C-alpha cells in the first residue's frame, strides 16, 4: 500500500510540473507574440503619424492657396503670356465700345529682346470717347507704355487716334 501511495504522490508532482513547464512555454509564446504585435503597432503608429502630418500639411497648403486665389488671379491678369496674346488684343478692342468708340489692331510685334509686345492700335470716335478710351488703357491691369499717339480730326466730326503701345508685362 505504501508503494501505491508513493506512486500516487509522484503522479501529481510530475503532472503539476509538466503543467507548469507547459504553462511557462505558453506564456513565453504569448509574450513573444505580444512583443511582436507591440513592435508592429509602434511602427504603424509612427507611419500613421507621418502620413497624418503630410495630410495636415497638404490641407494647410490647400487653404493657403484658396486664400490667395483672388490675388493670384489679379496678378495673373497683369501679365500676358505669348499664348494669351489674342485674348489680350481682344480685350483692348473691347474697351472701345464701352466708351462709344471703335478700335482695331493694326499691328502686333514682339520686341527684339522678347520682353515686350508692340501693338499698333487705331481708334475712331468723338474726342471725348477717345479721351475716355485712353483713360481705360492707362488704367487697365496691364503695364502699358505709350510709345506714340496721334489724334486727328477727320473730314466729318469723327476723330481718329493711332497708338503705338508697348506691353511691358509680357512673358515669352
């Protein structure tokens, strides 16, 4: 009977020891798995913060661009690119009817240094309308330099003016 009692005492000891060792290995496995997940979490969090910072920066730049949109349009209207010459010339011609005059472009030439545009313009109307047309040209958003201007009265009561204008805000 003593033999069986000893055997009975050893079985729980071996069983509990094996369970303890098994629990220890399970604990190590879970601990290593948690460490790996934690490392991945930290890497993903850093990446998320970097991308969130980029997104915030892009939104700030977008807001800044929207805030200066009006100024950019006004500034852009001041300069004429070589691809925008026709709309610029149309704009000059369309100023005349606003003051009851008629204008037409006679000549267009790019200066030798390619930094300005030379425009020959002829306008017809009353003296008052020609004076207002000159005022509109001077107050246009473009930087214009009047090279020459010749105003004469025709046989009837019409006045005609011939302008040679240099567009200084020209970009090739």
